[in-house]
C-alpha cells in the first residue's frame, strides 16, 4: 500500500506514529518504509483505485466474527439494521469465503449481485464511516435475505413469525434439526440439551461417536458448562472465533450423546449476526456441526444443501449470498500456555505465515488425511483451509478447487509442486498430472520441516515425529520416528520397533486386530486376554503365521490402538483416533510414577525403541486385573521415558540440543505437556506447533519449504 501525505513535519511524525499505534483492528502492518518526495500542492483526501490483480501483493483477510459495534446495532430497535442477519463493517464479516479474485473490491466478490441502496452507498463512500469500503456492506433494503424452507425444500410460511430466524429458533427448541447457512458453509444444528434430537442428528449424519461441537451464547454460559482459563476465554472471544476444546464441568446437563466418552467439549461463541439472533429466542446451547455426511466436505451451496442433506434436516435456514470458498470452523486447544491449532480454517485462513527465507513460488500438496495445500510466495506461506480426507471423491474435488483458487487468488504460478512420497495418495496423483516439475518428499521429513519453518528456524534439530501413517523411504509404514536434520535433509536416527498390522487398513478400523498383531510379535506364547473374546482371533493368527495380508509399521498411533485394545478400552472405532483418545482419557490427566519396561537397541545403523517389552507388560497387567486407569498412566510414563532416552542418544550423537515435536500424536495433551516440560527441564530447546496443526494439516508447508531447498540445489532427502 502506498500512502502520500503532506503537512508540517510535527503532524507528519504524529501521523506516522498513529499508523502503527492506532491502526484499524483488523490491519496487519508487516513493515513500513518512509521517504521524502518533492512537494506538490494538493487539497482533499483521495483513495485511488486498486491496481490490476497481477500488480498487487494485497492479502485477503480471513472471515471475521461479529464485532461489538455491529452486535450493538443488531440488537438496537432504533437502528436501521435492527435484526438484520448480515450486518457487517470493516471490522467484521465475510472476507475469504466471498472473494473470487484480487483486488478485493465488491465486483470481485459474491456481493456483486447486490446493488447498494443510497444509504449504504453513502456509508461505503465516507472515509469517516465504519463501513468505508466494507465490501459486504448491505442492509435489509439492498442486501442478502434469509429464507426458511421445509424438509422438502418448499418455502415455509412464517406467519405469525415474519422473521425466519425467530421461527427457526422456535423449531430448534421443539427438537428440530435445522441446516443453517453460515460463513463458510452449512451447519446442522439441534438443541444440545435434547438427547433424542442429538441422537437423531447422529443417525442422519452417520456419525456414531465422534464428538459434536457446540455453540454457546456467552462466556457466562461457557463457564456454566466448562472449566476455562482466561486465555481460553480470550480465544473464544477473539476475532477468529475458533472452536476451543475445553474441559467439561462435572454434572453438566448437556445431552450425553454430544461428546460421549470425552472429558473435553468443543465450544465456540456466535460469530455471525444470524447466530446471535438464533440465541435471542432459541435453546441455551446449540450443537453446531459441519453439514455433511461423515468424511464428505462441508456443504456450501443452497441447491447442494437441499440435495445432500435431505433426510437429515427438518428445516433449511438459508440465504442468497453465495459462498465462493468452503471453509470449515477452526478447532483449537490450549496446551502448555499456548493456543494450538488442531484444524486451521475459518478465521485464520488465508492469513500468511511468515517464513525465514525468500525464493521461488513453490506449491505443497499435503497428505491424504486432514489435507491442506500450501503456496510459498516471497517470504510468506499461504496455507489453505482444512480440506479433509482426499480419498473421498467430494473432498478430492474440494482439494482441486482449493489448489486452483489459491494460485488464482494470489496470482502465483509455482515453479515446483511437492507431494508426499506415497504413490497412491490422490494428492500425489494430482501432482503427477500437472505440467510443472514435481518432487516427492518423505512424510515425516515434511513434518520436521514444517515445525522448523513455523518457528522461523533453519535447523538442524532432532525431530520426534509421531503419527499414525507415513510412507517410508523403504516402502514400509512409518509413524514413530526420530529424524535429525532440517529441510535440506535428515537422517533416520531411530524408530519404534516395527510391528505387524494384520489385515492392513482393516486393523486401523478394528484396533483389536492390531492388538493381536502386537502380541503375536512380542510374546513367545500368545496370552488369552478378555479383549479376544468373540473375535476372529484364529483367522488373524493365520494371516500372521503365513505372513500374508499384513504389513509392518513403526507407527506410534497404531501402538496406542494396540494398547487400547489389549486393555479392553476400544476394540473397534467409528472415527480416526477414537482408540487413542479412549486410552488417554483413561489416564485422567496423570502419568504413572512407574513405567513398563522398554529398550533401546541398535539395529543396522538405526536405534530401535523396543515395543515388545511394553506389550508384554501391558498384557501381564491385564491378566492381573490391573485397572485401565493404571495401565494408561504407566503406558504414558513409559513412552515419555523412552522418548527422553532416545533424544538423549540423538543429542550425544549429533551435539544438537533443539527438539522439534510434530505429528498428530502430539494432540495428546498428557503426552505433549508432560514430555515437553521434562525436555525443557533437561535443558533442551523444544519447538512445537501453534499456528499450524501438529497433524497432517501442517505438512503442506514442510513440503513447500523442502521444495525451495531443492530448487536451490540443496536437498539430500532422508537417509
């Protein structure tokens, strides 16, 4: 942005200070340069037209939650926008989800079909008005309108309720499932205190047990249902308005089926004016879950909603402002004094992440699960919103659209596309079809590079990289790795002892199979344990004995699954990570004082963190009727001690005292907080994720960073 200003020197200095100290709430000033130019007498104040899209470096702001000024006007009977569900200003409202291309001007947004009335035009053109150049500016005279449709898509008579939002709120109180069009897509909503309504939503959505997020009207309500620290309350009330995972209060009268078997509840506050209106007359707490069939991307188009959500929703509360870019709610958790991303999306995307280097444009395609894509442009990384599991066809189409839109929006043509090494990933297949040079990088190397880049570090570091699945350079399934290196290259210093996974992918959905595989490899004689009862144990053993239908894995995620199954906590799962969550929940937030046995052993130039002794001791504990709480606590303590010992060996071998933690397992609060604290106490410098997820939602950045090293001729891969 270029600002030309003239006046007395004292006033110019005041102006310069005010630019930094009194900037608008949503402005972000990365740097500022000043220079003197010859004086030309001019009068008045003028904002010139935006440059052509290919000449600008403007960044699109994320979608921002309803501000306090607009909230006050929304509820003021004397205001001309009283109860107008699309009220916004320069400090709040839709941005990323309504823009098609740069420059960010109304003709290039989904507001192009709404011509401002004289009063809105006056506000839009007045530099002293809060709505000056607010592109979505509108009112009930000239802007988008709400409509309420029945389950068949027919307009619903709203008499005696002329307000569709008020009638929808009333029907929510009566137990209806309502599809609500929000900023980045539709939500499916029910009264969170009505257990039968929540169960009906679960049945329709095909979501057996995965927790639902809820929306609460105020922090006072949040504190009634949850324990929340000051930092968590600040996050809830921030302009980004993410879902925050909070500890449940005992005795909560929320429906049991909202978040079964979980001590945390995903909570957000109303972030649109429509949400605020629903709480004026609706239930005290609302389930607000993405409107989709499980694993499908969020529904965003009106016709799409009527087709895809038929049979799920009793009512459709929608509007006629198109959503150009799907964008799910962001999910966060406050750990070790920092708010951390689990799913980075609405409110944060497409805000750039600064990186420590400049260079050519590079595009990272991400992984298969929790997919995001990333674009490096200059010294900034533009990481997309959460896309999801691109094995799903609908999510794959979303991936293609997002990849194209990100490059189109920021006018950036990549010199290199970087993908995961796994040859069957849909993101890899897409990369191979592009007319651009490509590079495949190892999954866990991308995790390490992502953590370093987010922390503005060039490395090297000891990477403790723990997740469920990552294709290794040897063709095996990795997931419990210690790599030493940086974006240029890394050495696989250690890994968890490989274990068989009988049935392959089937064993991921049925952890009891993983339990049998781990016991088969670990125990000289297979013990008879309660979790085996009623299972097809002999068929699984036959696969293991013949060495068919199985693959080897060093995955930490699968280790959690196996222990959860052996301990009788979770034999089958309905969503990713369910078994690991059950095992962690059993610990009750504490680690044991006594660990199970583990070992470190050199094997063909690599250290193995031995899993067999752990499995043997877990089986023995089960046979001795040890409580699952104690097994979980001792298991967590064992992993912490094992990882600390391995890092100590890596540090002795490399003289490196910096440790990077990345991978989805680090979303485990007990493991993450305990180990990071103990590593710091031992004198290590610990790098972690906060602006990007530790899970696969962050690897697209690591891929792109590695790609830049490759283009510079500095890339060695993983050895």
